[in-house]
C-alpha cells in the first residue's frame, strides 16, 4: 500500500528499511567532492574536488564526454570554467590543458584540491539543471575525475543555497550526515543522478524490497498518491517477468522525477534508480509518464544487470557503441506497454496502439533495406541525443533500434507462444538472460560480472526453445539479417489483425511542404515513395501538379486526394539551381496501418483467441 513519508533533511531518501546502512570500508584514500550553489539563479555549481594519496606522476583530470545510458558524445567540459588547483599548503598549482576535455597537474604533492564552476540549465536525463527551485544533477555533467583512480571510494557533500530547505534524492549510499553520501567507485558515482530540492516522496514495499518515488512537481499530493499507486502496479508486473527483484545495494530503488514546465522530456536508467523528466504533469499526461516509468524500471534488469559486453564497463571518454541495443533498448521498449497492460493501468486499445507504433517504422520505412537491427544499434553514437548540422538521409537509411528491437521482441514473444501452445513466451527468454547474465552479480556495485554477447543471446534462445536451429534461423533472419517477420500471421492467434488506416487513398509519400516563394518541399521524400521515384527532392518548388499551380500545401493535398492509387500525375517544378524540370508521380495506396482487434471488424472473438490474448496481455481486451 502506498504511504506518504515526511522526512527532514537528515532522513529524506537516506533510509533503507528504516535503517541507515553502514558505509563500507575501503583500503584506498577517498576522493572527496563538495558541491555548493552560491547563485542558483545564474545556473552554476561550485565544485571542489580533493584527490589525496597521490604518487608523483602527473594528475590527469577529466570531464566526461559521455554519460551512462547515453551512447553519443556530449562533451560536458564545454560548461566548465574558472578552474584552479592547489596543494596541501593552499598554494596554487600549475594546470595545463592537453585537450578540450581535461586538465593536467604535472607538479604536485600527495594531495591536490581542484576548484571550478560548471554551468547547467537543462533538466533531463543527461545534463545539469540549476535554478532557484532545485539542482538536477547528472554526475558526468558536473564532476571532474582523475585517471587511474577509478576504484577509489568517493565521499560527496551537497551544500544547499542559503535559506533553502532542499532535500536529496539519489542512489548514492547515505551516511549519518544529512547531506553527505558515498560511492564505492567511479562507475557507480557517475551512474548516480541526484535531485537536490523540494522533493516530495512516496514509498512502498514489494517482495521485501523498498521503492521510493521522489518527485519535484507542481501538482497536488492527491495526484502524486494516485500516480505512485499505478507505478507500484507496474513494478509488480515487471517483477513477475523475472520472478524476483535485483539486489539494490543502497537498500532501495529510487524513481527521481521532475515534472516541471521547464523540464525536457526524457527518461534515463541507472543501476538503482531512474531519472524521468517532462514538461507535462501527472494529471494531463498520466499514460505517457507511466509509460516512461515502465520502460525505465524494466531497465534495472535489462541493461543495468543483463548488460551487453560492449557496454561493460562504460567508457566516459568516448562514444559507447553496441550492436545489442535492439535487445537492451528495443526489448525494453516492448515490455513498457506490455507491463502497463498486465498491470491494468491503461486501456487495452492503448497497448495495441503502442504495438502499432513499434511496427510502422519497421514495415513502412525503407531503412530495413540498408541496415539490420544489429547495424541500427551501432548507429546510436550518432542518433542518441547527438547533434548534426549537416543533412543526413537517415529517413531512408535508419530506423531507431527502439521500435526495431521492440518489433523483434513482439515477434519472438508471439512465435514462442504459438510454437509451444502457450507453454513458452518471451518472459522465459528474459528469465534465462537474467539467470545467466544478470543474476550472478559481482559484489562490486557499478559493475556486471557476466555481460553477454549477441551469440550468448542466441544461445539463451536455443536453450529456452529447445531448438538450436530455430534460434539460429531467428537471429539470422531478423537480427543479423533484414527480413521482417510475418506479423499478421503472428497476431492472428490473439484475435488481432493489421488493417490499412486509409484504404484506397492515393499517396505520393508523407511529403512535408512549406511556403517560400512558392510551395516547396521542406524535406527529402523517402526512398520508397512515388515522390522520390519521380525525382523530387528537398528544396524543389512545385510549379504545377496535374496542370494546376498550387497556391498552398493544402492545394497539393487536395489534388492528390482527388485521385486514386495507380493514377499518374505530371509534376512541374524548379530545383535548387533554378532549373525547370518535370516528373511523373505514379500514386500508390497510403501504407499507413494499425493493429486492430477482430471484434472491431465485425467478427466475434473466439474463446481460443481470448485465452491467448489474456495469457499474453494479462487480461482480455
């Protein structure tokens, strides 16, 4: 049962089952940080970092270039300034700058203290956000660290602005001091986001494990109570997939949420916590925010502990590439809506709509012709929050590994159920991955002892299905290869069918138009569309379609809607060089589709279909 906790500064989120856990003893010297906020209205943090027990070798200080859970570069050093270093006696030490991401102290004694400022005004799962209401801290965006000291323990003190009553939500290990926390090593520290501000907390227990939902928001207590009750149902449903919760080293799992008008929509998984941010609130966007809760919480098994070898350990100085994100992210994307359905916190049709969203990019986009799910996963360093200023053709050549992997998960779940007459499902595969790769643990928070390769995943499928050839063929066709499963056949036993949304409607591509001097293509048409086949490209100005000059984008839409698939339109246009051209557009049928229950098509759901659907989705639609 959800209950409300009212905690002071010393207790908020530092309690685990009512007891402050003892701080582990470590043999090496401890790295110490002190974070203060003298001018939160100007969005910067003052950081003091102390490194002791040093050898005479140069001290190489670094700011991270990447962040756990993100696969692209973010170069957090760009917001660091006013850097200075001092020795034990307080005398300044010379700093050199070997590259844009670090500072080196060449001559120093056994202790070096570094002070600097870092600016941040973005509330999401990756960056730093400071203002008079709170400090939202992603550690790679804040903390300078030293090469070679990765295994040292860390002690970090948070100093609130003068006169504030800020409290702390974090997965860092608590100490008896209210604003002081520890981490056992650099990996765990960098994976420990922290919210420092007016945090509202709700706590619940499942299977003797403690969960806390820490929220900074503008809503009411009643809103929060109802939302956390639904979150608890999701936690329970996802535990059922694996049969148990992981061991949460600080004594609890913490949801850290910022639902604020100035926040950016995001969700980011961490070992014993997750960060969820949104400009919407839990009343107006309940289902959307619960979907992020479901996705991120599933990650505390899948990717935080069932972890690809390509991501273990995480490298903070480069982009982290993995060919397994179709499983790590994509399967999690599938289990998000599935878990909400099983938890009965959303209508059945919402779940089916979410599955439609998984399939559309895979079945409609031309990208599958160019890259497999494995190859799409390796695009993450460019696509996952990265920024490009040059134009790409990703609309043609790239499909996000989230829906791509989600579609593979959907196909594998339904195929396992069908071929075993309901005895097996994707849950069995995930449990096998958990037993072999996630459950063993390491005894070292922040690390995974048995990460998997793509071949390991195939072996687990062979073990679960009892059919080595089935597993080999599935991976060969849908993971390494570029085939698409027969989703219509796979969904039929559940009484679901795929239907065109606009049957018989003429279509030349989802071409975005804008007004410049005339009606102009704002984006390049996709490679599998009639507009592309006719030679049209971004920047082309349409002079006439079917002999009529369009005066607005809606004129073009009206002209096409008046025709039927198979009709040929002559398009006159001027390209970017000013050259007049013409092309023939052979219209096709709009490919947009949706998954729909058969009972909405005029046919009754059979008992067998109802039973299949209930076993899969947790209840009958």
